[in-house]
């Protein structure tokens, strides 16, 4: 049954300073609310405990996409729609575009945000695998100032993350990848639109004289967090790719993931399809 | 249980300025249907999956079931009631009528909003553009072909008008 809307407070600060002041003056009181595409669904099903929300939607400092020769920076409130409409994102970060396109439908893409997707911390989320593979960094801000942290390692367990009570994610920065690299993104769901993934794999790879120079792999829906596969990457780096190397990589990959049975799929299916996707990615290098 | 206070804010709905008084986390869908008495916008799933409640905010498609009322402060909202001009149906609406694009009608307002956005961005859409543009809207009656044909026919009539 739907939750009772009279039980939720929400205020809508107009500036980042106001948001930060709220967070620091009453620690633990406020829950941040971006585009609502996850939280409103919880409310609909009666699973959202009464809370005090700070709506970020009107905070201009959290919007906008900027770029330099070396990197691109997204305001935390950047929507999937805005990502797709930006020509430089399309040119340099195709995995983010593909993830954005396959998140919900167009109406969801106009409300769902990168910062919200990260902070909601679902291991099935669509944008985190690409962000991990692009070596994203997060800017975390509180009244005391801002700090940049690597996105890899930010999530520490199911819905757990290294974010202070008075902090919020303000920006996401991704370095421009080597233009010679291969970008691979595949989401497996029941259909292309509106589906939550059974498994999603993102990969970036660069070969040099027949050997793997750089490889980065991340997977969603196969562990408690979106997982960067460091062991598989370390094994592959410097190797020439052939059937036996790919088979061995697949075994190591299988040891890194911990897929479970749930409403969308089974652990067995996810493990097998994960290995298939890894093979597909490596064969594309 | 103590209830929170209602908030007042202004927005524009179908070109008309409105002052809304609502609980901040009330669904915009309910505000539109119950407070503004614009019942053209329908509720299907209530969780952003089906697109029946699709409206436009500041020119972009959104699911009104997922928007808390307070986030509509200052918004320019367009619902299905704002699509026709008086008694004159929009070409897309007319096309759904002529081509049997509506059966039970629950998905139709959302479909029309999505089709309007599609034709605004792709005046000459490919079959894939149409499928992509309508992918967030579910219909349990038509099997989609009549809807697809309605949008295609609307696009052809719009080209003839120019």
C-alpha cells in the first residue's frame, strides 16, 4: 500500500550553501532527494519510512556539464537526458551514453540523475559500471569544504558508502580516455527500455603490440556493490589474448563476482552470462 | 500521527497560472487530477514503469507519479488537456482516432505526450525512432501496431501540412 504523503516533510533549498547549512545544523535529520525516480517508487510501495527530505532539484550549482582537454565534469544533478544531448559526452564517453539510453524510458531519463544513481547505491544501477571503468572521481562537499575521492572504493557494502552525514556528492569527474581504446557496454535485461539489469558489464581496453596495455572492467547486479574487477584486470594486463588466456581470465572473473538468485534472475544465469560478456568484450579488443 | 503542513507554490498548467496548495510529497499526478481536476492524465502502475501518467514539465517528458508536488514549484506543465486547440484536435490526436490507436484509452494520454515529443525531435522519424520514443509507454490492449501506425500517419499528415 502507498505510504501516507502527509508523513513526509520536504523543503527545497535554492542554493548549495543552504543545503550544506541544513545538513550541518541538524546532522542525520535530512535525506537528500534528487529526481525521485527511486524514492518515489519506494513511497508508492509503502517502503519509504517517514523522513525529512531536502529536494536538490532547484539547486543550480549541482547542474551542468563542463570539460577541458583532459576531463569532463558533471554536476551531480546531471540527468540521463542531459548526458545524451551533450555532443562531447557522446564523443568521449560512449558507455555513459549507452547506460543513459537504457535507463528506464525517456521520462525517467529526464529525472534520473548521475548523483542520485550513485547515492541510491543500487548494485543494479546502470551508470556506475561505466563510471568505474572511466576511473571517475567524486567531489564530496560539506560546510567544511570539498574533497575529491576515487569512485572505485566509494561503495563499501550493500547500500553502504563513504559519505559523511553532513556531506553530499556535488560533482563527478571523468578523465578523457585514450582515443585508441575500445569501449564496451552491455546490459542484459528483459527488454531494452524500463528493465532493471540482470547483469551489466562495462569494459575499456587498449592493446599495444599485441598485448593488453590497459584494461578496466566493472559489473553490476552480480555483487552487493557495482564491482570493479581488479584481479581479472591485473591478470590480463601485459598478456596477449588467446582462447586459453580468456578462459583463465573468465575463471578469475568468476571468483570475483558473487551473484545471487533474486526476482530478476538466478545466480547461475548471471555467472554464465557474466563470463560470456567478458569473453565478448575481450574478443573485441 | 502528526501530519506535515501543506505548502503553497505557483506553476503554469497548460498556459494558465495556478497557485497550488499541496503536501510537499504529494504526487504531482494527484495534484493534477484531484486538485486541478484535470483527469486526462491517467494512473497506471504508479511506479514509473508504464508511462500512463506522462506529462511535460518545461518541455520534457516526465512521469507525474514520480514527481513530488514541491518539485513542480515554478514549473511549466503541459498535460493532455493542453494539446488540442479548443475543439480542434492536434494532428497526433486526430491520427489516434482515425487509426484506432486507442482501445481502452488508459495509455493514450501518455502515448500522445510521448508522440508529441518524438515528432518535435524527429519530424521524420525512422521506425526505430518511433519505437524508442514510445518505449517508456505500455499498452495492454492494442499490441502496439495501431499506435505505431497512428504516429506514423500523424507524421505524414504533418509533413503534408508544411
